[in-house]
């Protein structure tokens, strides 16, 4: 896309990003929604051959647009929209699901744990003319006070056992009484069953396994829907 069309504030953020990363806007089509997503182009340099399913503690999850994120974006493009409903994306990273939700008319808050990740989200939102989007740093162990959300979403967010209880606390704190949570993960993510076992004490959980194609071939993505008991 033509960066000259960006608002001045977004241009300044993009300049700052380009001092640290090689980036480009990449098109993303999800059903009838077309977006431009700011992405890191030198992934091999950043990932350095590290396996995201092995040592999760040192893997920079936010830099990649994961297949689970694309699946969650498709879900947000398909469920009925009710005007004024609030959506929170946790661990948003490049934020495809949240941006799709914003494009459909949801009031969206994108969140992550470091300011430079939010900068990517801000530029992508501006590039797509999405103005009804908020950006928040959320520490799951010490979350800020926010109004309840009708929908909470997250893709590839279950990567460390020590964050399971803080994440459940965040769900309980932010989810509206009749709200719904959607999380999506590659079936190879070994932490998912352990998290769901703990979550079932508080939430009703529905599970679906969905197939999709990637550069690696066919993948299975587990999508979980959680609602309060």
C-alpha cells in the first residue's frame, strides 16, 4: 500500500518501527474483508531456526501471523455482529482477528505486553481506516481496570503453564456475564489440554478441530469456545 496515505501519527510510528525491523504491508483476505497487515519480513533472522513448539520461553510469538490467528479471524468474520458489542483480543500480536472484528463493526481493544507490539497494531489499524480500535498493554498478572467485553479472543496464547491461572483471572475479570471467549491453537500446542482441564471448573467449553492448509501442508487448529457456567 502507499504509506503516504497513512495519517501523520501512523507515519511517525512506522518510521520508528523501520529503524528496528524490516517490514512491509501484506494483503489479507478473510471472507469478504480485505486488509493490509504490517508484518515483519525478515522472520528467519528473528526466529533463528527456533522451534515454536519446543522452547516457547525464548520464541518471539508476536512476529508471525499464525495459522490459528487466521482461523480465529475467519470466525470473527462469520459470527453475527451486534452493534456496540465490545471485543478484546489478548496477546494480539499482528492482530488479524481483532482487525477483522473492527472491520465488521465491533468496538475492539487490541492488547499485548510490550509497547512496540502495539505500534504494529496501530499502524495496521490506521492503514485500514479502522478508527474504533483501542490499544492496551495488559499484564495478565496485574490487569488494568476495563469495562466488560462481550467477546474475548486469543490465538496461540497458551504457551506457558505459569500464565494459566492469571489468564483465567483475566477471563473472569473482563468477560461480560453472557459473554463468549474464543481461543485457537495449533493442535500440536501441548499446553492446551492442561489449560482446558483447569478452565472447565469455571467455564463451559466447546471444542472443534478445523483443518486448514499452510506452507507446511495441512494443519489442524483447535478452536475452543468458553462461556460461564
